[in-house]
C-alpha cells in the first residue's frame, strides 16, 4: 500500500535559496509550456493541435540549451519533468470535462504570489547495494536531490520503499517535505463485530446509529474575530513594505492554526471510528451540492465533511475494515427508521419528532444514521458494494 509522510523541514539559507530556485524553475516551465499550448490552440482552434507529454518532454532539454534559459539547469531536472506531468494532467482533466459537458476549467498560469509553493522530486535508488539513493530519511534529517541533508522533524519511522518526495512552502513561510512510499505494510486491526451508520452534519460533525455524537468544534468561528482584526491590519499597511509582509505572515499563521486544529480533530475522530467498528456505512458525499447554499457553505467548509469520508475510506483500507458508501439520493432524514413513514413536514430546525404512524420518538441525527446503516447493510447483503479490502 502507498503512504505519505509529512514532516517539517528547517533548511539553511543556502538550501532555502535552492528550494526557491526549484519553485521558480518549475513554475516557469509550467507557465512557458502552457503559453505554448494556448498559442497552438489559437492558431488551429482545435484540440487536435495539443502537444502531449511525449512532445513537451522532448522539447524541455532543447529549451535548457537555448541561450538565455541556461539557468533552468540549476534546478532539479526531475522536478521540471514533474511540472510537465502536472500540466499534462491539467489538460487531460480539461478535455475530459469538455467531453462530459461539465464546466471545463482551462489550466491556469501559476502565480508567484499567494499560492502554495511546491515541487516534486524523484528517488533514484543506488545502483549497487552500498550506493546511496537520492532521497533518504535519517534520524533528524532528510536527504533531497540538489539540497543534500536538511534538518527535519522526523516524527515517525518511514516504512516501505521511497518513490518520490514533495517540498512544500506554506503561505506562512514554513517548509515541509512529504515523502511518498510504496509497499507499506499495515497490520489489520482486531475485529470488534460492530457495525454503524453515520450521519454527517454541521451542528454535530458525526452522529452514529448507536447515538454517539461528535460535536463540531467550529475552529474557524472561534478564530474569526482574530482573523478579521489581522485582515484589517494588513489592509492598512503600505504595499511592498516590510510591515505588510509581516502582517501577511501573521494572517497566514492564524489560518494555519485553524487548519492544524481541524486536521488533528478529524484524524482523531476517524481513527476512533475505524478502531471501534468493522463496517461503517456513510452517505456518499453531497458536499459539493450543499456548498452551493451560500448560508451553509462557510460552516460546511469549516466542518470539512468531504475530508471525513476521504480519511475513512483510506483508513478502512489500511486496517482491513469495510466502508459502505450509500447512494446520496437514498432516503434519510425524513424517513422513520421504524416503519418507513415519510415525514415531509420535517424542517431543518426540527431536532426531534414523533412518527404519526408508529409513534416512535426520533432524534433527527440518530434516525438518519440508522437509515444509512439499514441501507448500507441491505447493499452489503445484496453484494452490491465494492469491498474496500480488495
Ligand atoms: Zn414510524
């Protein structure tokens, strides 16, 4: 199985300069070839004129030898190839969307400002057993191509075979390395013979069909006043000044804190669920549709419901558990889990209701979770579901 390990790195001044050079060269290569593709499209007005990855890869060494572009050789060459892959993937996604008649999303130029900066580098294993490979993780340091050993907070042992690594700089200036490994063995967690259905929401992040509720801590809401204050401070600073840069970093730090709090809470939540249950049923993500609601969208993005499903699906795969995704159109909140009566009068603010048919008293979230569980078990029995372990 594949796994990513993300660690914070502390480059020296020289290493930082080289990292920035790599960011810049990758961005340049991406933008240069994107501009070329746009030019080709303008001349022909047909997608058939698209130069694929094969052509751009052949053109890159020629560009490096051209007078005025020699500085491209100073960057890690594999990372430039990866930039071409990224561009090719962006175009493939665009063509696919055009075919499906969805909003196409034409590839955009990469900007130097206000973007997460990153580049990827490839691990070249040593040719002989005693040779070193180009990416290695040591005790408190990590080795990367063109950079050598960098001080690194290695918080856990890296298992498996290293394929590649990404170097990332967040808007608040912190550097991270993300090491991508394959052939990682996960020992399955012991079986508990428990099944559950989940109802995801904004007030309670997760309600299980057993009645357990995990409250939404709303980290963004808690930090909103501070973020607003920092935004006002930033807007008052003169452009291109040192004080503006400092204020920008402070704002980015505040956002980073919210993001860290949220990630930490979600990981704890999903790990607990995967440990506790053998089969977890969850409704397929409706998040993108719900995000269209402008009142809800801010709270929803703070809750990050899509991330819960993503984490559950890979953790179930790692630890030998089963995740059943129930169709998003299947009945949930309005249906009585006891008799199947549909209560069309139920409004979003109704937290409790009595079924007029069978008289059961329902709590909104728990009733919905039980419905998800019933639908999930039905799917499992009819073998209509893809087992996550396969
Ligand atoms: Zn009923």
